[in-house]
C-alpha cells in the first residue's frame, strides 16, 4: 500500500474483506479460545461494519448484538440499530440503560455540573457540548455547553474546568455501563468483546478509557472513516445506515462528531490525519483540500494535542517493578 | 512592579499545577501548547484561574494563542484586561 498525498490509499476489495474475516476468526477462536463475540449495536456505520465482519467470521448465531439505548438516545439510533440487526440476522438482547445510569447518578451529576453555569438547568432542558470551529477561528479548542430550555430558549456558555470535567465524567457512565454489560454477556457465553472504533477515534482518543475504549479485539481501528464506508458498501450495509451522518448520540441535543471532538467532517479529517501521519507539508495539504496554510497548521496542532491525550487513554496500567 | 507580581503569580500557578519537564528549559516565553505543557483541560484550568484570581472575564474571542500561549503573553493580556476593567 503506497501513500499518495492526502488521497485514500486503501481500497476495499472482497479479498481484503476475506482477510479481515479470517484474521478476526483466528484472533478470537485460536488466540483467545472464545466461541463467539459480543458487541454493542448503535445503528452507526462502525458497529454495523464490525457486526457484518463478525457475522461472516463466526456465523450470525455466534454474534450477540446488544442494544443499549437510554433516555437520551435518538429515535434514529433505536430504529437503525434494529435495521442492522434484522439485516444481519444477529442474536440480540436489549439492555435498557437508563435504570443503571439513573442509579449511578449519571444524569443528575451531569446536570449538577451544567447548573454551575446555567442555574435553571433541570427537567425538560436538553444540552450538548460544542467546540469552536477550527477553520473559522484561531480560538483555543475549549468546550462550551449549549443548553436548550423547555420553552426553546438556547444558551451557550463556556464551562469552567471543574464543571466541564464533571459533565464529561458523568456522561462517561454511558460508555462504561455499556461495556460492563458487554463483558457480562461475554463472560456468560464465553465470548470475546469486539470494539468498534475506527482509526480517527482510536488514534485521536475519541473514546472513554475503560468504556468504549475497552475490548478484546478492534477490527477496524486501523481504518480511516472513509475506508470504513468503503467496507460498508462491500458488506452490503443498508443504504440508510451508510447515509446517516456520524453522531455521538451521547448528549440530549443532536450533536455531530465534529462539533464535539473532531475538527472537521470525517472525510476531510481522514485526509488531514493521513497527511499528518505521513508528515505532508501544510502547504501541500492546503492546496489539495482548499484550505489556507494557517488552517492546516491549526488542524495539525489540534491533531498533535489529541494524540498527546490519546497516549494516556491507550496506556495500560503501569507496574512499578 | 505590577508586571512582576502578575507574572510571578502566573508562573507559580503554572509550575505548581502542570508538569514541566526540566529538559524543556521553561521560561516566560516558552509556548505552553507547542511544548505540551497544557492540554485543552489545562487551558481551561488556566482560564478559570486568571478569571478568579485577577477578577477579569475572558471573552471567547480572546481565547487565542496570542493571549494564552506563554507566561509573558498571558501576563500582558491580564494587565490589559485589568486596565480596561
């Protein structure tokens, strides 16, 4: 595979799908000696592609898909998760998450954090965290909360450090509770847990440590998001799943991945990360993608900062021997 | 004198709250971001500190490297804000 500027170097082929399927089977059945796999099904492109690879590797009857919706999951998420489950014929269990999250104080702790800057925040309000646009401003990448009142009034307020950290920590109960359930079923069935991050998420740290970042095998973590879409087409993932814009589906207001974490829509983020990984000069990337050099340099700085954070997220526990 | 006091307090906060490897040769013009001294959470903590300690309100459009990327830049920014207050 050779690198050519910011253009994708990967081409999904039936042979590549076969290679991934065989490798997945080998890793789980021979390496881990597990009979099948468990994964969360979100209705998004990543979990759909991984589920399809697993169905080919182990047979659909040996793949347990968990739906783990909660009070703030979108209707689209619920519907599309069912679409992919029906399409692949997976064994499934529905694990409603809200009772566990409520018991852990997920919503209340997050809302208390937001009340530090929006005192009226409470029942009937909705929220999301957003970052400033990296293309339009030199502004440092610091999150603000957007809070929508029950009567439709929208507030945008920058969070102080303690409120931001508490809001994110509380929200991370969602990813960690899902993973706890995945491992419950994996242990019960003597299965392995399959993770669904793509390369953007894996490399730039867009995951919760010991939450969605935990898994026994991550079959698409080496693939850029555009490459995952190529695989999806080859694996015959339903068109409405392939057409859905990526979403975090983590906060109660609709939130795109680029307004919460990534600097750009996924196709351009892919191109910039690939260029960064191959030390392509900013001027060359700017010319190819139609950015200014300043914009590319800001994107490169953002990538470098995220990789620094990702280093901690990836690190296993340190033994003091 | 004001400048000396401000930058001393800022230096004290940064050096006691963030890890600065000794080999970096940290001084008042060292880049917090380029040297990896502050991540986004660190910037947020720094903003909260200057607002609380110096009684200023940092506007979103002032959250730029020109104001927040070194002790010297931050000191100049804080003192400008205090004059405008």
